[in-house]
C-alpha cells in the first residue's frame, strides 16, 4: 500500500463499510499460546497462509462461524470456510476454477 496522504481517501469508505458490518459481525478474541502456535505451524505446512492468517484461521475454525468477510486471498485456501470478498484476483481465480458462488 502506498503511504501517501492522497492514498488515505479510502478511510471514509472503510469506515462506512465497517459501520454496516459491525452490528451483524462477531469479534473474535485471539489468545496466543503454545497450543495455538503449534496448530498454526502445522497449518502453514498444508495451506498457503502467512503466520498471522494461520493463527486467525485456527482460532476461527474453533468457533461455530464458517463465513468470513475479507479481502485477504489467503483464506480461500482454507477448507471448511466460506469467503465473502471483493478481491478481484480471488473472484477471477474462483471463476476460473468454477468455484465462484454469487448471491
């Protein structure tokens, strides 16, 4: 991301979307401890995630929720969750693989 004042004009848009999602979303508390980091390390060996995403995924999959709204394309590699995104790279890949579902 460009760190320039002119690139910060997206903040209002992010805030607007956050205000729409916040009332219906669920905040996840992540407690980083040895069992979590070991599980995340094991996940890194099998899925295309970075460390932060692996920790988030391990925490997320222990909840009853299986839908995630994100622009982070790494989460589409995780079996067992449904990703909602506006990330065009992810959308195009899903379309190519015939995995795109529109609502």
